[in-house]
C-alpha cells in the first residue's frame, strides 16, 4: 500500500537516495575490477552480477530530482533555479573537476603553482573525471525544468503514458535493437522521424527518467501495475546479467552494451526499485527515522562527488582488488570507500556559505 502523506514520501525518497548512493560505489568498485579479469571466470561472473544489478542507481537519482523539481505545487522561480540549483552544479563541477586533476598531478609528482589554473582550464574544456558527467547532464535537465513543469501542469495522466511509450520506443528499445542486431531499414525510419531524444543535447536522453520520478510520486499504481513492474524489474536484472555474460563471451572481452542507463532492461530495474521503495520499503512517519535518513541523504551528493578519491587511493596502494572472494570484497570495499567519503562530504558541507555548493 502506498504511503500517501508528505512525511512518508519524504522518508522513502531520502532512503532511496541513500541506497542509490551506495549502489553507485558498488558500480565503481566492481567496474574497474571486472575489466581486469578474463571473461568467464568465477570472479568475473560475480562482479558482473554486482555491476548489472546496481545499474539502476543513476536513473533513480534522476527520478528523485524529477519527483520534487517538477511538482507544480513546489515554487520554483527563475532566480531560485539558477542560484540554488544550476549555480550549485557549476560550482561543484569546477571544484571537483579541478580537485581530481590536482590529485593526479600530486600522485605523478608534477604538482606546481601552474597546476590550479591548468586544472580549471581543463574542466572548462570538459576534461573531467568520468563520474562528473552527471553534473553537466543535470545542468541540462535544470535548464529544461521550466518547460517540463509547464508540460506537467497541463498534462493528463494519459499524456504521460503516451510520452513514456514514445520515449521507451525511440530512446530505449530501438537504439538497443540497432546495437545488438543492426538494421538499415529500422535505422533509416527512426532517423527520418527525428525522434531521437538526444538531438545533440544529451540531457534530453534522461528526460524520461526525470518525468517518471514525478509521475510515480504523484499517481497511485494499482496492484496489477505494481506487480507487473516488479516482474519486469526482475526480468531486466536477469537480462542484464545473462545478456552481458553472453555478449562478452562472444566478443572475448567485456561488452557493456546492456550496462547503458538508456536500455529497457536498466529502465525496468530503475522503475521497479523506485516503486518498491514507495510502496513497500518506505520509512514510517517516525520523526527520528526520517531525520537519520535525511542526514545520510543530505551528504549523498558529496559522497557521489568525492568517493572516487578513495577508490583512486585504494588502487594506488593495490587494495582495490583484495585476494578475498568477490562476494565479500565488493560490499567490504564499498563500506571502506563510503565511510571516509561521507566524513569528507560532511566536513565540506559544514564550511560556511560555500559548503552547500560543493556537496
């Protein structure tokens, strides 16, 4: 049964952010390790399972943003959008993008007074640590937010259904089909319809998740729809694990086609996880429980931005692939990375004025 009061919604959203934050770390812990192993080994299969079953994390982050920012009942003026949201992303991108480049120069012994301007210039050119792509994508979504809020205000439930159908077909299903099979005819007609949601502007590719967050928060699902979503989510997870194994064996190396966030299998997992937290795993209205989840989630953005520092350190000291079973190693390394990342995020967040822009 869905929790329909505001407190329950806030609680499950905070908890969802915390779990997604941990899933991101699992993804990065297992991903680099997975690439270093021969395809088909026991450890490779275990890491593929960890990686595959956590692919929902980034889409869920996008959905959590959409569930609140697209709500017409939430006031969002242009100055607030730019000063509270876009400026925060830009500041964080400059700070963390430069910080990672300085960290690598320090490790290489090339750090100098010229390193900081060189690092900032590289960030402006778009040369940043891989996981920071999420910041630029989010800036794009924020720029689209006023237009999407206008759509939400006037849309009927059936309008959302039509949008999701078109989005799924042209952004998730057809592109995956073309990558797996290839078809000049399908590609020709898809291109001529100009319904590729990227259109040279990558944040458009995530608009479906952004709107889905608001939709799933606002509209109540029937039991049949909820059950079907869980079935599709489980099927999506199994398809990702088994499909990646099959494609990788054929290629003789890791094939990440099904790891893409813009695939029907990952989408099915993301929607299922979101629905599960709303209807089944949502926290109660007890104030102390909401506050604990809120404190963890409040540092979640900072954990996402900073956790790669500690992953880099583990790799530097040869500890990123410990000689223990992967079933134990992945959650252990996730915890080892999460704890200092959370502490660093919490400390930076406490810096007056600028702290909230950096975490």
